[in-house]
């Protein structure tokens, strides 16, 4: 925990508008809302005189990159394999904010991704660490695994010195990025970032990134995990930030079977729950398409009948990568012929290229848009594995009200 002044980050007044003007925020329109307040804490709350920035360690217990080789499992970003940090940090901020407000007799406001605040530059100004070339705040003590929150105070608190940049000539994070998301050091084009694509982006994932996503189903740790400053980092000790073992390597076959209720139960209390079942299923199907696993192909085939068109579209892509032509043609007859959604029909066209020979299977109705059927050797895949997902398991849902109710009256959460 460190303290800075609200006017300690003057550069963000230029840098945030430049980032937005370059459209590096993609479809995160909420980054444009109240951008003047986000870029300048003195506009957000003119009465504030001090900003307390809190960093919480969410360090992993094992190398997050090891999971990327386990193609039959989904890779979840380290920070999300545990209880939602918003809830944990918010609780701590309210406790501390209540104390500060009581001691100073002046009001405070607590923020953790809940208002337009740029937490990383404020954290650097307060001396918690520095923004690395990957733009994330890292520290010599905790490496890359700090999660941040802030308290704005009207009281004039003594401030800490800012931290300086210790990246030097290193560029490991820039070179490690699978999607080449850094147009320059210290700048991120979110539209290319797997964290954006798998968490924030609604709709189909652009085809150029699908292979590169590999088995990452929620977020990405690559640029953080390769940083040499992690050598001093430790696994999260705070019990509420402890990682859930069942989120370390969840089998894709089981994730692909989650219906809405099963999804909500399994991901209860984690940040993944807010992303929603359909978007996660879409990501799971991209990972299945990248698995090269014929057992998983059957899971993708089952999702061709999913009610959500984005899920169906991702299922078509996965089937196109895993099934031989003839089986794909049969699946098209069963599901694609009657497909009403334009995007899913487009996925079918790409998955099932025009044949250079007459169709090898019989079909009662012609395929849409003048396409023929696929040809190829039929290789029936083995039957799907039995369902074994812990449908009744998982953490009990957190009650946001529980933390709201405990807020001292002089602490405003925005
Ligand atoms: C939007 C957002 C995202 C977006 C965009 C990320 C981004 N870099 O902006 C997406 C969805 C991609 C994302 C991904 C992730 N996020 Co995020 N995200 C945010 C959020 C809500 C806002 C960040 C923001 O203000 N971006 C706007 C840009 C313009 O700001 P900036 O990154 O600070 O940009 C600076 C540089 O570009 C620099 N700059 C520009 N030009 C130049 C030129 C020079 C010469 C120099 C030196 C610098 C420089 O100045 C800018 C201003 O400081 C914050 C929470 C918050 N309220 O702050 C969390 C937050 C940044 N995310 C967080 C995390 C953990 C992640 C992930 C690691 C999650 C994961 N594992 O998948 C990834 C990391 C990806 C990455 N390399 O950044 C944490 C980071 C904690 C930390 N230690 O820093 C935060 C703070 C949430 C939290 N409360 O803890 N995130
Ligand atoms: S989180 Fe992954 S995709 Fe995003 S910038 Fe870092 S390495 Fe690249
Ligand atoms: S990997 Fe290297 S360049 Fe990137 S944040 Fe770490 S020290 Fe800086």
C-alpha cells in the first residue's frame, strides 16, 4: 500500500486520448465514457487530496505457461483461477477507507475497476512498482502478479516516492506475445490481446487469432510469466486469494458440456462468471479446434446444435479442423443446411471448402449459396467420453451485498 497525489500522473491526460484515438480499446466503449475523468483523477473527484493505492499478490503456484502444452485442458489466467479479486480487494479497501475516514474525519471513495480510474500509472506514482514494456505494473518484490485498487481521500496524507522503470534493454514480454499485440514498447493494442479477445470481445473471434489463442479460454499470462522480475515473486498467501485446484487445468471436454446453470455453479465467485457461459463456450470451442484431439471433436459436433449462434459458429470452426471432409459433410447436412444465422452460415462455407469432385454422400436438399458437399475418407471418431463435470460442485456464489453492507458510512464506493 502506498500513497500519491491525484495530480501525480499528468501524462495520462495525453496518453489515454491517444490510445482511444488509435482505437486500441476495440469494442470496450466504456473506456471512452468519462475519459476526461479517467485520464485525470483531479477531474474525477476535485476534492481529493491523496490517493492510496493497494496492490494484492495473486502470484501463481506453478509456471502458468506449462499448461499451454496440455491441449486437452483449458488455460485460465492466473488471476482468474481464484475468487474474484474485485470482491476481495473491495473488502480490504472499504476496511482501510473506513479507518482513514474515521482518523481524518474526511470522506473517502474506494475504487477497484468500478470507476474511471487508471490504476497502473497511479500505482507507479505511489511507488508500488513500474509499468513494464507490457504496460502492466510490476515490482521488484512481487514481480508481475499484483492486482490493484485505489482509495481517494480528501485528507492530505504523506506521499511515497514514485518508482522508476527497471526494464532496461529487456524485451522478453514483447517477444513472447502470441498475437503481436504491442505496436511499440509500453503500448498495447487491446484488439490483438488474447485477454481482450477471450474476456471483453463479444461475437465471433476474428479468424486470424483463433490458432494463436491455443488453449487459452480466459485471459493470457504470457507477457507476465516470461518477465525476469518474477524470480522474487511468491504464490498468493492471502487465503481469500488462494487458487482453486479445479480451475488449474479444467478438461475441455467437461467445459464444453456446461449449460447455463452448470456454468454459473462451476464459476461461482470467480471473475469468469461475469463473462458469461456463451462467451466461455465460444473460447472452449476455439481451444478444442486447436487440440487436434478426435475425442474432443465429438464435443464440438454436439455444440453445433447450441442455442447461441456464436457458440455454433465456433463449433463449426472446430469441426472443420478436426473432422475429415465426409464427416463434416454429414454434419453440414444435419446442422448446416437449416442454419438461419448469417455468421454461422459463413463459418460453414469456410469450414467446408467447395469440392472439386461430385458429393460423396447423398443429400436430399442442395447446400446453400451454391456450394457442394465435401469429399474424403470417412474416419469415424471414437465415441465421446462420459460426462464427469462437477455439476454440483464449485465454490458457493459470493454475495456482493455482503461486502456492500459492511461499508462504513463515510466510505463511498463508486
Ligand atoms: C482496459 C483494461 C484491460 C484491457 C486493456 C489493457 C491495457 N493495457 O490497457 C485488456 C482487456 C486487454 C486487459 C488485459 C489484461 N489486464 Co487489464 N485492465 C484494464 C483496466 C480496466 C484499464 C486499463 C487502462 O486504463 N488502459 C488504458 C491504457 C491507455 O492505459 P495504460 O495501459 O496504463 O497505458 C499506458 C501506456 O500505454 C503508457 N504509454 C503510452 N505511450 C507511452 C510512451 C512511452 C515512451 C512510455 C514510457 C509509456 C507510454 O502510458 C499509458 C498511461 O499510463 C485496468 C483497471 C483500471 N481501472 O486501471 C485493468 C488492469 C490493468 N488489468 C489487469 C490485468 C491483471 C490484466 C491482464 C494481466 C489479465 C490477464 N492475465 O489476462 C491482462 C494484461 C494484458 C496487458 N499486457 O496489458 C490489472 C493489472 C494489474 C497490474 N499489476 O498492473 C488491472 C490494473 C486490474 C486491477 N485492478 O488489478 N486489461
Ligand atoms: S496478455 Fe497475452 S496476448 Fe495480451 S499482450 Fe500479453 S502476451 Fe500478448
Ligand atoms: S519482461 Fe522485461 S521488458 Fe517486459 S516488463 Fe519484464 S523486465 Fe520489462
